[in-house]
C-alpha cells in the first residue's frame, strides 16, 4: 500500500463545540472548509496529516479513536491548554520508554496524547 495522504475523521456529537476545541483551544490551523456555512466541515492541519471534523454522530462520538500529536514542548502546551479550558486527563510526565507524554480529551472524550521526544531520545533525528 502506498499512502499518499492521511486524515483522521471525526463525527462529533456537537460539531460547533468540536470545531471550537480543535480550532480555538488547540489552535490548529485550517486547511480548508466545505459544506454549508451554518455548519461547515473543517479540515485542520495535523502535522503531516489532517484532521477532518464534519457531520454529526447524533449524540455519541464514533470510536475507538485516539489522536497522537508530537509537540516541541509538552509542558508549555500543558500550561497553554489549561488556560484555554482543555480537559487534562494525565499531567505531563516522562514515560519509561523515554518520551514525555500528557493526555487530554476533546469535548466528546476522544483521547489525545501530546508527546515530546527529548533531545537525547533514540527517536530524535532532528535536534532543532
């Protein structure tokens, strides 16, 4: 299989609330919007992939979905996200495998892990 692009699709129980969370709380940049102006589908940039928030799940989010996001500094994201009202389900900590991780959730309870790869970790290739 040759994957040319990828996207995570979410069908939230409250599309407006989820668009606000991903766009305003997390601060993801918008790649494109589509559909009716009163309830658009939104595709956000997600590193080298995309996150599409569109449609509705009619009360309960589809699952099981988990989102993994690598960031440069988990602890600064922790502070920023707390200030914006994000639900932190696990505080930042260094895991036995060496990554620094923090867990949050979206308005429908979708787990999102924020991961920092320390400078001395074997996964680190680009030390910027």
